[in-house]
C-alpha cells in the first residue's frame, strides 16, 4: 500500500465520497430490482429500468465530456450530487403516503441517468489530476479495492433494508448519501481551468467536441488501446453476464444456492485482485500486465469450453472446476482493470481529459449490448463450447493486434 496516497487529503476525500455515493446507488439498485419484480412479476419491466438508466450515458457521454472540460470540476460534481439527492428525495417525500408507481421510478432513473452522463466524464479524470503520475497505478489499485468492498456489502445491505423498511427509506438513504458525498467533495482541492465562461459558445462546443475525437484518433497509443479494450469488452462482458447463468443452470443443473456461490466467488476474487496487483507491480510493466492478463484469461476460457462439454461425466465435478476457473479469471481481472485505467489516463493530456473520457467510456460500453445479443444467440443455437472458443480466439487475436501496433509505434517513434 502506498502510504503517501493515504496521506493525500484530496485523494482520501475523493475515495470516501465515491464509496458513500456508490454504496447508496448499489443499495438503491438492489432494492429497485426487488421492488419491480415484487410489484410487476415481470423481468422485462425490470430490464427496461436498467436500459433506461444506461441510455443517457451511452448517448450523451461524448458530448457531456466536452462540458466537463470547461467547468470547475469540484463545483460541478458537488452540484450534480446535490441535484441527484433532490431528484430522489423530493418525489419520495411527496409520495410518502402513496405507492411509488413504475412511471415515477422510470422518471427518477432516467433523470439520474442524465445526471450520470455529465458526472462520469467529470469525475473520471479527477484521480489523474490530484495524484502524481508515479502514484497513479497505486491510486487506481486502491480505487479498485474500494469498488470491490462496495459491491461486496451494498447488495446485502440493500436486500436487508428493503425487506425491513421498504423502497421509500432506501430512496431517502441514497439521497442522503449523495448529500454527504457532495459535502466531502466540496473539501477537495482540484486545480481550476484557465477557460473562462465568456469564451464558451455552441461554436466552441462543436469545435471542442471535434478536437476531442481528433485528439483520440491522432494519439495512436491511446487509439489502439481504446479499440483493443472496446473489442475485448464485446467478447468478454457478455460471455459472463449471459454465459454464467446458462452454463450453471442449464448445463451443470446447479441449485439456486450453488449458483449464488459463483457470484460470491467472483466478488471475493475481485476483492483480492488489487492485492495481486500489489505483488506484481514492481515485477512487470503495465503494458505487459495488460497483455498477459488477457492472454491468461484466453487460456482459462478455453479450459471452460472444455469442461462445459462435461467430459468428466460428472456435473458436480464440472461445476467445481468452473468455480475454480471463474475465481482465477475474476482475480486476474483486478490487475487488468488497474492496468487499463492507468494506461488510458496516462495517455491523455489534462486539457482533453473530460471529453476523452466521455468518448472512450462510450466506446467501452457501446458494443456490450450488441455482444449480449450476439452471445445470447450463440448460447441458444450453437454447441455450448463454441462461445467460449470464439472469445478465447478473439482475446488472442486482440493481443496480437495490440502488440503489433505497439511495435510499429515504437519502430517509427510515433506517439
């Protein structure tokens, strides 16, 4: 653990604010899933809530990133958190004695989605600004560790509080979490922009947006890295979001308790991922760590394709092997994500950090819905091992593509 980071007041406040608001949001999302399913008995309506919450960020992210490069980041994050709190608290108080309808939930979720579209590119580059370059990878390791804690405790808290007190109390608690996060963020010192408001216009917005796209494309290190990760997400995220339930429930015939153990194993592994990174950071460069992590994942996925065929003729034995492989993949994902975040942020100049993060984040998540549809069809209509083999081949091809591009950039001294 880098002690100098823990002594960095701004970084500590940022981590505390992020932890509080994220836990509140995950608690709310857990409660929403239970409430919508309890009320409507419809998984489609629940899925529509998730889609509506993510659409604004997917569509507006690149444009909102331009605005985040214009503003005082600290004040903007504080204002957005306070608005988020009001969006949740005000309708909850007004409807406290009445039932919260699905239309109200849609309105809240969509509004929060719009706010998040502005908030994400603004906050994404803050660590890069307040932490020295030499400590950046350690900062993202700590951030990843904090994320793991959030996802470990928040769903359990959400289920318990929802069962005891209901959805309205959850909304109020999440609103308060946004207020507390805003108070902590107000104490953070983030260097101000030199840009003044009188220089801003629609013409400048268009100019800055085009500059952001041009900057990413001309920054070849950043461009090839972003394209590699975008395609990696297409072949990896759906493989587990769609494939885990399919292989566990339909192929291995596991119980609900055994299925929940897979999720638990994944959370424990993600909790240990930053610890693994701490042991490797002085032994291997971030570039090599990025490539090696994906290559190891490709090998493990090939092994999953083998056990998915039940060659052991023992469903429980295949399930146990899947647990082990899933744990290792989730463990490797920790150092991989830290390497990705550090490499991306180190490749971006501070003045372009908002618009670049907005565009890149959209690139990273944009293909995931298509990947989920693609893998859903693969698992439905093809032999169960095929999707895993396709992903393993794609992982390997992506690493070969990225290595070749890096070699060419070094050969011709291109940045």
